[in-house]
């Protein structure tokens, strides 16, 4: 498995099946680690967060999940949701899924820009993302929607329409696009939204989740 960083009961892996233009992780150095090495680094944890780039593209993800489960370690898995079959396989070993969503998934043009996919694959990605969320919901897993707020691609009306499609979830995290080298690569045409705009989306998000978290300027 290609690992970017491991520590504090979190693993960030490399590789992704999307090509978001602002992504910092696609450009980070990775280290090859086998499942045993990773588990050894995590064995004192009660729960572990696996994110990255994209964990589901790693062929040995299931082995890692199985080994963590044998040790009684609870897992939260962050994913873009493009591979519902991997979500299905991981169900026995994952207690919470974090689905990363960028922009308005009803507008294929913006999905293409924000994910770097062509039209055909962007349409498939949206279909699969909704399928993955449905699988997690049907199997009563905890769900966090992790939403990147870029003002050109979302407003309150569009956000509500999207959330209506997803339905109620446990948590929504609204992440302010920061356009800062350590968080998001600056992209021409992508402005940093005002935190007040993110907070207006928070009011909508509260209709769909028990807990809403805002991450950005002056927030956690
Ligand atoms: S889905 Fe996440 S990890 Fe993958 S390219 Fe986009 S921002 Fe990067």
C-alpha cells in the first residue's frame, strides 16, 4: 500500500481515481508499506481513520481492514465513492464512511471541472457516488458528508437540492476552499469563499444532519 503519512491513529494513502485540480495529495511523496507494517503502527489505537487520496483503489485495503478488525479496531473510511463494489466489500469492517463531495453533483459540467473526469466518467462517478452512499445507509453505517465549498459551484439552493437526493445523514462537514498551498492548490478561477457564505450553507446542512462541522478561516 502506498502511504503518504501514518500516525495519531490516522493513515493517509496515496493514489486516486479522480484528478481534482486543487488536490495536494496527488503530488505528495508515498512510501510502500505492507499491511503488517501498517497494522503494527496502529495496534494501540481503539479507532482508526483511513483517508488520503483514495483508499479504495488499493488492492490490499480489504486485507488491512480485516487485520484491523481482528484486533477490534474500529475503522472510519474516507472515500470519493466512485467504487461502490469496494464499499460493499468493506462493510463488515467499517463503522463509518466519509464521502468526499466536491461541487454540485447535479451539474455535470462542474463535476468535470472539479474532478478532472471526462463527461462519461463524470456521469458514472455521480451515479456510483449515490450508489455508494445508498449502500452505506442501507447497512446502517454512520455517514459523514465531507463537502468542499467553492462558491462558483454551489449556492444554498443547489446545496439543498443535492442534500435532498442524499437524504438524512449523521454528519456534514463543510470545508471552506482555502486556496493555500498546504491545503488546496490554488486554481485560476476558484475563489476562496467568505466564511459567512460557508455558514449560510451550514443552516441548510442542519436540516439534513444532526451534526454540522465547519472547517476554515477562524473555525477548527
Ligand atoms: S478525490 Fe480527494 S484525493 Fe482524489 S484527487 Fe480529488 S481531492 Fe485528491
